[in-house]
């Protein structure tokens, strides 16, 4: 189990994370959502131990991660972070790059299987510089999956990619869950959350707005819909709750053109009931 205890991080005079507490278990996929600059990447960097929190603690299986260098190093063996910043060896083919990282991680995972999983199997004889942006992103993902990690940190792994690649990521997340990994998944794609995630962390300006299960989320927040309809030749768009939507649908003089669910982030912003959160925090 991973416990975050009052994690605060300050970049000079900028408080990027304020008192973040919560717990995550193995086999759980945790979506991390929030606006640009809300602290998502900072939170993942703290969990990855790339940066040390200004205050607060992380416990992994009851061990205080930042207590000593030994603890940090031990914990790092269980972590993998998918990042576009992976430096590939430009002289080596994709296959040899993957073998290089496999060796570096001392991993028993199968390079060919992972290549198939992320869809770069046909590119294995090419060199990294010949890849498109999306293909490079798939390669980075392959590298991070090579490590036999228990905690997988994915910071917008499918950002700006095609639908196919997004689905690849979604399937990988599901498999990681089946393998009992804990996955932190930063995404702006809120449709994915209910399909693949167990818990949600919502950040706003470094403050935790919600940390709990998807179920708990819907116990607290009401669902809303963005409805576009036509009435007397006029096109109207409104945000409605389920009751208002139903009564609208019963009106004979309107024609509904489009309905979409309001995103989780939008719902939180709308209800702005400060202090509403189901943060669970286990001491020690
Ligand atoms: N290395 C850094 N040095 C100084 N300030 C930083 C640094 N990294 C992030 N910040 C600041 O911390 C805050 C949180 O940034 P962070 O990158 O965590 O946001 P984010 O939620 O990941 O945003 P995005 O959706 O744009 O990726 C921002 O105000 C940002 O300017
Ligand atoms: Mg970010």
C-alpha cells in the first residue's frame, strides 16, 4: 500500500502541492485529473522520488520512503515512470535499444511481447530517429513497461495521439491492473476514467479536491449533461441535471441534437463545495 501523508511541494515561492493525503493499493488504477498547472506532474514526480516533498511523507508498505537513501533506492526498484524524456541510443535499432534497457533494469520481461503490446513490433529494425512522434511515445511506453515495476506512473502517455494509440494505452493499463500493479494515470481524457480507473485524484491549484473511488465520487457529485437542442428554429445549449434533461426530452416542441456528459473536472468546478472530499488517510 502507498500512503501519501500531507505532501506539500514548493518551487521557490510557488506552492505546487498543498497537503495532499490519501492511499492507494496494488491493483488500483488512480486517475489524476486537473487543469494545466494544477500539480499533477509534480505529484507524480514526488511519487517517483524525482523531487523530494518540501514536507509530508510517503509510506510504501509501511516504510517511510524519504527517511533514508537506502529506503529511497529500495523503493525506486518498484517504480516505473513513462516519460517522453527517455534518451534512446540513436545508433541502435529499436530492438537493441529495448534489449539495452532490459539489461539496465535487470528485467526478465520479453522485449518482443512488449513490442507487440504497444504496437512497435514491425518497427524493431528501425532506429529511434526515424520514428514519428506517436511511434516514439509508444517506444517510451515500451521502455517503461520493461521494468518489472509495482507502481506505474503514466503522465499523459497518450496525449495528442491518435485514437488507436489511446486504446493501446487503455488496454495496457487494464493489463497492469490485472498484474496487480498500482497505476497512477494522468489524463485529460475524462471519458476514459470510468472505463479504466478505480480511484480519482482531482487537483486544483495544488489543492486536493477529491481523492476517492469513482463510486464515492458519484455519491458526492451529481451528474450533469450538456444538451444542445432546437426550439422554434433556435439552437440552444444548456447544462442540465438528469431530472431537467428528462423533462426537456418530454417536451414535444424541441428536438435534441446532442448530449454529452459534463466532465468530472467541470462538475467539481461547478459545485465548488470546498472541503468536500473523501480523502482516506491511514496513519503510519
Ligand atoms: N521545475 C519547476 N520549477 C518551478 N515551478 C514548477 C516546476 N514544475 C512545475 N512548476 C509549477 O508548479 C505548478 C504545477 O505544475 P505541474 O507541472 O505539476 O502541473 P500539471 O498539473 O502537470 O499541468 P499540465 O496539465 O500542464 O501538465 C505550476 O504552477 C508550475 O508552474
Ligand atoms: Mg503535467
